[in-house]
């Protein structure tokens, strides 16, 4: 696909006490340091990333800790925005 096929995808999470938040997924080879989110005054962290249309899996990295959603301590079994991964945890899912 050409870069003109890219669509803006917004990532956001609520982590008011975090010092740094990143997003990693199938779109950046799961690199935990290349896509930082910007902290907002309301405790939200946001980034808009141009992605190719399709199925993408991702996780947030909040102060070095990988998670699907900050503050969630349970498994997302049955959550329509998550899927199981090969590590026995869950990934978030985004369809662009």
C-alpha cells in the first residue's frame, strides 16, 4: 500500500499518574519506545498514528508496564476490543 492509503488512528488511555505512555503493536513491530502518547491535563494520553487499513493489535506501555488498559487488573475475555495473544494475556484490537 502507498502512504496515501494510510488512515489516521487515534490511541488514547486514561493514566493520570503516569510519567510516560507509549503504544506498541503489529503496526510498529511491537517496539515499546517509538510511539509516545502526549499527556493531557485531564489525565488522558493521546496520539494519532497513520495506519494502513486492516486489523491491528496493540498494547499500551505505561511507565514501562505493558497493559491493554491502564488500571485494569482482570482478563478481557469476552471484550469485543481485545483478543488473546500467545503469551496468555490480551491485546487490544483496532480495525482501521
